[in-house]
């Protein structure tokens, strides 16, 4: 059974456009490694520029295996150059009854 997650990527200064470009490749790269389902992701942007992505891992085991997958580790290194991962509760919108974000895809 899949596991749907919400990931939040806060761009590093000057890396906003690079992060947006990386987001176009995130799900396809995970799919190529057999780690996510065919469900399309939802990518959106918070008021502070943080990008959120809702996507579905294939399983809890897929998440574990991602941590030793060379292609995923390379990709995560690229993300590490462009952003910091932050908890969703650090976004102002998380305090709203119906958190709203700007759609990106």
C-alpha cells in the first residue's frame, strides 16, 4: 500500500528558480527507480516561497530503500544545494483552517 506524504522545500537564497526546475524532475526520477506510484504529484507554493509537494511513495519499504539508492542520493544532493527541507507547521498557512497555496503544476 502506498504512503502519501507532504514534502516542503524552502529555497536557499538565489536558488528559487533552480529549485523550481528540480521540481519538474522529482517525481519522474523517483518513478524511474520504482519508488513511487503512478499517482501524479501536486506541487504548490507558500507565500514565503516554500514549495510543497504531495506525492505517493510505493510503500514504507520504498522510502527505506531510497536512502541507499545511488540515483536518489544524487538527486537529494542536488536538492540539498537548492533548498532546506522544513516541516509543514513552519508555514504560516499551516495555521489556517483551510490552508491555501499557489498551484505550480
